[in-house]
């Protein structure tokens, strides 16, 4: 059974004009951002439970920053009434940067911490989805 996300269902039936944005790319970016925000929040929490938590301080900080940016990005991408392409571009650029940074950091810890490996995977997916949407906007 294939589940459709709530965002996908709503965006697919949204009455506003999306300014030519590919809705499939938009849906993937929203879903990837939501998943990444959750993964980063959970990874930060898991890092806080590790014995050597001090060694993961940077990872925790980057996780939380990435989670905040992904959450904000998903909300902005879900709103199209009064749509501003320049704001969308800026938010996507910031999200790509945060996801890249978080994935790079988590990959350094992935051999020791499975939660970091999973988080890096979610960040890379989100980074790709936001880059694809950004490329379609230009």
C-alpha cells in the first residue's frame, strides 16, 4: 500500500496558482524537509544519550540547526497564497547548506552511531530534493 503524504494531498488540490512550480518536485521537497527535520531532531536526542556526548556537541548543534531550517522550509514551501519566488529561493539555498553541513558532520560519526548514519541519509535526500526544486525555479 502506497501512502500519500498530507502535504502531497493538499498541494495537489490547492486552488492557488503555483507560478509554474512542478508540483511533484515541490511535494518531494516538502516531504524530504519534514522527514529530515524529524531525523535531525531524533539524532540530536540520540547523541545526547551517548556516553561521549561532549564529542558530539557540534553534531548536536548542527542537527538542531538543520531541523529548524528544514521545518521552516517545509512550512514556507507549503504556502502559496501571495507566493514570493525570491523568498522561496533564499530558503531553499539555506536549507541545502544546512543539510549538506549536517550530513557531512553526521557522516563523520556514522561508523560508531547508526543514528548519525540514518540522519546523514535523510539530510542528503533533503539536500537533493531542495536542489532539484531550486534548479526548477531558476
